[in-house]
C-alpha cells in the first residue's frame, strides 16, 4: 500500500498575525510555523495503516525551504520519505495542481489531506485533487479502515453518520477523530535525519485568483450591561447598532 499525505506549514496558533505592503502580504517576520494539525491527524492515520498493511507513507508539501523542518518532523512521526515542491503556494488551485502533477503517475492507493489548513480554512484541496486525478474524493472523514483494496470511510452528516466503501485509489480530507496525534520518539527523530527529502520543481500553473487585501478582525468592544428592568433600553441599543431593524 502506498499512501500520500499532503501537509501544510502553518503559523502557530499563538502567533500574532500582521500584514505588510498595504495589507496585501502576510508578514512572516518572527512567525513560528508548525505542521498543520489536521494534516498531522491524517499523517498519524496513514502511519497506522501503513504499519498494518506493510505499506509506505510519503509526505508532500508545496512551499519553500523554510518548511523543511516541518517535513523532518513528519518523517520523525513515521513517514517513509518526503517531497517538497519548490514553489510559493498562492491558492488552493495552485497547490492542488502541483500535487496532482506529482501524484498522477506514482501509483498511490490513497491520498490524505487534513480537512483544512488552520491559516486559510479553505477545505478545497482534497476535492480539487479528486477532480484533477479523476478519482473519488471524500471530505471531513472521521474514520478510515481498509478491507482488501477498498477503503471504508465514515463521515458525519446532518442527523447521522455516512459509511462509504471506496475502491483504491481515492482522496480523503480527514478531520479530528480519525487518529490520535503521534509524538515523535527519539528513534523517529534520529531516523528522520537520514530519510530522503526530495525537492521537485513546480509545473507552470495559470493563476486564477489573487489576494487583494487582508483585514484583521475588529477589536472587541467593552460589554454593556443592561438591567433586566430596562428592556426598552436594550432594544434601542440593538437598533442603533444595526442588530435589529426599526
């Protein structure tokens, strides 16, 4: 079994986010980057499946050399090898196109991604990959098991649970619950130093979108407490601030 896990290099959740160039560029100065948590869950499940099925796990990232430490962490967790496509990710379409170009002739049985990256929360790459590679794609997968050459995938739907049987190959965007996080042990950390990390040049992809502007959330205002006996005052405030129509 061959598994490809697509990973993102994202700012730590404690990082203070700022922008430059008239709010058109993300300011990377002083930012601490981590392996995207949803992708880490996908990797943990891939490693479990590979161990059970005597398979291999390749991790792939679209980005520059600053992500190499994150790729080494993925190798320490249990990936067999790593690939970095040497390009700055501009949007989900660009990233999916690069991954699809690399994966199309590699014979992967399944491609796993996190449900989304915690910086952009787009949830687009898994679906785009399925379309580009012409294979099934399932989003927000909560459980993955293998029966022969078929994946049994579970996902939550409104009011219940959906169970799908999908033959290899397929794409799955994984969510919390599919596996527990794995902490690299000393053996994994040492072996990660010698595992292969391949750098691949990108294919040319026409840009279909561009970032016009970033905006930070508005600062929180102070809380106004209204006495329970002054309902009219509460209504007036809500109307004046646009929460209620006159």
